[in-house]
C-alpha cells in the first residue's frame, strides 16, 4: 500500500514490468536456437551479451539468476533503449530494438550464443529442401544486429568480436 503523498511513476511501473518480463523470458525458451534471450522490436536492432545466469552445474549451461551483475546490466540496456526511443529529438523516426542473449557466465556458451547474431548474415541454399507435403519450407531469418553491447568479460568480448568480424558485423 502506498504512503500518503507518495506517487508511483510510470517509469517505475515500466521498470517493474520489464524486470518481470525479463525473468519470464529467460525462464521460458523463446526459440530453439537462443533459449536464453530477449527480443524487442525496432527499426535497428542492437545485440547484447550479459551474464544473466551463473555458470551451470553438472553439465547444465546455466545456473541461478545473477541479480546484481546480470539482471541489472540487462535492465540498464533496456532502460537506455527506452529513453532513446522516447526522445523524438535524438533519433527521429528510428526505434531501437534489442536481441539480448545470456552468456551464463561461461565464455564458450557466450561464443555459442553469439552465433545467433550472424545467422541473419548467412545465406542458405534451400532449393533442395522440401517439407513432407512437398512444399518449400518457410525459414524465419533472425533480424540483423547493427552492433553488440557486452560482454562483461574482456576475454568473451574479444572472442565475440573476432567471430562477428568474420561476418563483417559491428561490435
């Protein structure tokens, strides 16, 4: 219950919504190729790599949520994108979207996840692929990211930058 004279701002409600959505999105796999991810629509899409989960045990890639070092960094990026998108003077007629991936505090998993950023840059020859009913399959190509924010460790950032550089993506 709110104290007399206190106000709940729209920004606070929006941040609470984003946190709840982030936790749900990370808990429920959105896609097979990037199960620990968040996507928001925009004319231009920025990629993000953050250690939202800790390193997993017993062969699992991801463990518990990292509230301070993981979720807060994710929230900071999403908040910054919201502020940029709300300012009509800053980028007129352009909205920024995001494709944020979880590194699970593992450099090898971060590298594997970052390959989803380059999938949009790869052209696939599907001329010889057919569905069981004989029709050509419909492939949904991931959106192209124009740059990547993160990762939190320099070693991971260097590895990801080298992979993205091979495909002439921006880091």
